[in-house]
């Protein structure tokens, strides 16, 4: 009797947030559309899949390009009895975790990698495994399957490798922590592929990754390509009026009171000019804004439920409140970016990615003039009012930002993932 040959597949393991998915989705899309491979998506953090209603466009694209989506609840529901018995005999601690899961609603991803692997192996031959930069897989994934491992970028981030010693933080401590962070990557098989978004990021990871393990390949800013923008246009809302788009940073990076204060100041300007507002939470930091919104009932203030690029397609101007590569999405969508960010706030998570250049503490997004800096409420009122009221001024700022971004990207051509894996 002939044994039916299992179809080959590419497995994408998502363990971070929808920001990670936003970055890697163009790769997944191309593999699905341009190869015969089946595409399997795994969510090791159940909270990420729960947030799909906050990223409607991304989930629709993911769903359309994925043959199967796994998360732990799905496997538990489908194979509860088998897992129940396996866990009971294998590890009593894991057994109790399974029993308590519906009650505690905890993420138990550390114990479920083998379950995902076994579930996929029943139906498919795993040819490629895609996983985020910071993820460490159990060895069963690649050594048992002779699969090729590719680590993908989890965000559009300027690493600042050329300014390492100018960090607004002890660079020796920073270096030591990064070496520790990527120490366990030595467990990956040799010649695993480490994908980066630009040459500076490649240089950054060569500095911190274990030697002679990874083949580092720069694939460029995939989600900024014209082809990807055309796909995103299909998902934008049809709105009569454009709005201000606020891109919120992590609350614990910026300070809760400081972040809310800035939001109210932006709402104030919008209220005076009768301009609607949309705000986009960071995937890891959401909070209640109902009280703040009630004070400005004459304008429409609502949460943005799509990715930044899709939301920017309907925006007049974008305002960032932290250091973020999302400003690139906005500029790519022909939307100028204001940067209402407080440098040197004393929080390590912030200051370690700031730099002292020419005697001034700044961010790389400001240094390269990708954003128009705002340092206080007076500047906000003046610059935001001018950019909303003057088409000429708005056009001037956007032209400058587009020119600077184009110059930065010119040495980072987009490389097709199909060429990388073939």
C-alpha cells in the first residue's frame, strides 16, 4: 500500500504582538501566493489572538493566507482527552496547569511547543520554520524535521549601532544585557537565517548574536513596499472626513500621567479646530479613555482598529508619543508626522534607546529628521494648528520627511523572500 506523501509547509510562530505580525505578514503573503507550500500560523500567546479585533486588516490578510491557525485553546479543545492523559503521565505540574487553564486564563505557552509540533507533523512535512528574533525554539522543531529556520524582524526599529557609545545609558551594560538576551540562540542549527530590515540592523545583530550560527540577510522594509501598500488600500475605511492619528507608546515606558496629559492636549487642539481623532494603542499597552473622551463630545474620538499603515491612509497628520518605526508607515502613506515625545524621562526602557549627539539628547527619528519634534504644549498648539490649517505647510513637512526617508532607504533594497528560501 502506497503511503500518501505529506504536503510541505512553512510554519510561522507568533509569540509577541500584532506589531510582529504586521512586520512579517508580507513574507507570509508572498510564500502563500508564490509557492505551493502550505502555510501554518501558530499563536503561542493566547492573548495575541484575542486582540485580533484591534487589528482587523491584519487578521483578515493572515486568515486569507493561512491554511491552518493554531493556538493552545484550539489544540486543547480538539484533543483534550489525549493531552489530558499525556500530561498526567509526563508531568504532573503540566497536568494541573491544563486543569486550571480555563479558570486562571493564563498563558501556558512554555509547555505547548511539543504539542504544536506533533499536531503539525501528523499532516505536514515542515520545510521552513519562521520565528521572531527573540524566540528560542525547542530543538525538536529543527533537528527532528531537518527544517530550515528563519528568524524574522519583530518591528521596524532603528537600532543605532553606529552610535553605540553615545547612548543615553551605560553602553557597557547595554552590550552585556544584549549578549545575555541572545545567548540561548546558540542552540539554533548552523546556517539558520537571520532576517533583518536594513544594513544597520544586520551590523547590530552581528555584534550580539553567537558567532558562526546565523547567515544574516537584509531583506529591507517589506511593509513599506508599493505592492504591500496596494494590498493595505483594499482594507482602509471609506470615510468622508480625514482625522488626526495618534500613535500611543507603552504606558510604562512613558509614564501614565504624562501620556494622558499629552492626549488631552492633542484633544484640545482637535476640539478647537473641529477635527476628529483616532488613537492607536500599542499592542502591549491599552487603557480606558472614556472619561477623557467625554470632555470632547463635539468631535469624534475613537480607537483605530487597523494597522498603522491602513489607518494612516485616512489621516491628515500623525502624532507619535514614543520612538517608533510606525512613523515610516505614515510617511509612506503620505502623512506628515509630529513627534510629541519627552526625551530623558529617567526610565531605562526609554533612555537606553536615546543618544547624545552633538551635545544634545535626542532620538534617531529626530536626528534623521523623519519627524517634526514637539517638546511642550505650546509647540504642540502652534505646530499642530499650522499643519491642520495650512495645506502648504503640511505639504512642505511631508516633502522633507519623504526625502529623508527615501535617502535612508536607498541602500536597503527589498529582497524577495522567495529568493531567500530557494
